[in-house]
C-alpha cells in the first residue's frame, strides 16, 4: 500500500473542504458487496451435470461443470491453463476415492473467476485432463468457491443461481440437514428398507442415480445384477454393475425417484448421482449445512 504524505493543518483543512465540495457536486455511487449480489445464469446440463459459462482471468467464456461432490478449489484443464499462461504455484495428489490410485497434479495460480459478472473467491486451480469429461468442459467448480449465500441448481428450468440469504430450518419434507465431512463432502441420510445409509450428494456422478459399495448394494437388490460396462475414474477403469432395489429410497419424508443401485463406488462412500435429480430444483446452503430438493413439475418416474 502507498501511504499519502502528511499535510500541514491549513492544507489538510483546505483539502478536506475541496473533497467535501466535490462529493456534494458528484455523489458517489453506492458500493456493492459482490458477496451480496444475486446472479442467475443459463445452465447447459451435460450428461446430467449442470454446466455454466465463466470468465477466467478476463478470458473466456469457458464451460465449467458444477460438481457437488468436488470440495475445495476449482479444477481446470491443463491445456486451458497453459494457453492462459497461468503459473504453477504448487502441487498435490488426487485419486478416485479408493486410496490406491493417487496421481500428482499441479496447482495453477488464478487471479479472477466470474459467473454472470459476479466475482467469486478463487486464488488457485487444480490441474486436470478435461478429455476425461468428453472435451466439452474446461473446468469444474469446487464447492468452496460457491459457499457464499444459497446456490440453486435448477435442473427443471436449466439455470444456476447464487444469491444472498439462507435456507429455512430442516422440515424433513423438502429441506434437509446434511453433515459436512472433514474433506467438505455433503452427506445426507437415506432410508432404504428401514435401514439408514449415509450418501454424498454428487452431481458430478452422471451415470447413475445411486452408487454404493458392492456388499451393501447386493444386500439391497432383488434378482440378479446386470453389467453396465465400464467407468473411468481419475486413475482407473472399473466394471460397473446395476441391480433393482427391493425397497424405495427415502430422504426424510420424501421418496426419491431411485429404483436401481450401481456399484462399485469410490471407496466406502455411497453417492446420490445427478440422474436422481432430473427435473428437480436443488438449493444448497453451505453456511448452515442445509439442502432443499423440490420437483416443480412433479416427481419423475423412478430410474
């Protein structure tokens, strides 16, 4: 910071009078707090994940997915980071949740990220290979960047909003408390066949409605499982199976449109994928650890 030189008293008084006169002649516009500014932008769901256009360091637009299962900073395609000349400011390891397939990734320095003209708090981006997303995305939001206010993912209206405020207290019907794990993942409690199971809300998992560890999933299905092909993770390729659930899936008093379960999952985690949220409007209040899920056009058939 450059500090002004001290003024003698007469000069200081004169300067104050001149400043007051200037302010009276030309009123200053109100200062807006960026964190208190509501913004709504179109969403283009790709394979079920909400995607919006952003500006990065004044360049773009770039298509970013919103992955509620991705805590921490934003993820950015290596090629895009290099084309923008972003500096490498560090590194870390990431994996697929199994704890056995970790890979080293660079961290890039970022000076600005805006959505609909609103600046978001960001200083760095984790480098990723966007080709594993099909080449359409250039990056993903980490949920730490979207903590201010209430984030709305409107799958029905195909918009994404970020606005000041808070969700009302949980009522067990449309508003639910969630547990924030140490790693930032948002965990809801599901009830299936009278037993409770913790599941992470993960809009980044676009291939299934519900994912569980194999032993748990097999205990909940009727009939024989079906092969669904393969699934790529950060550092592995897995064979995927699916089975029909013997009981409905409930979140509080609400029944979710989920009739199948797939496996394996990432480690011992269960996931609610974006396919379970089709037609829904999801509002997330990370400050108070609450999630609201409603279906404006009615609950779709279970999948």
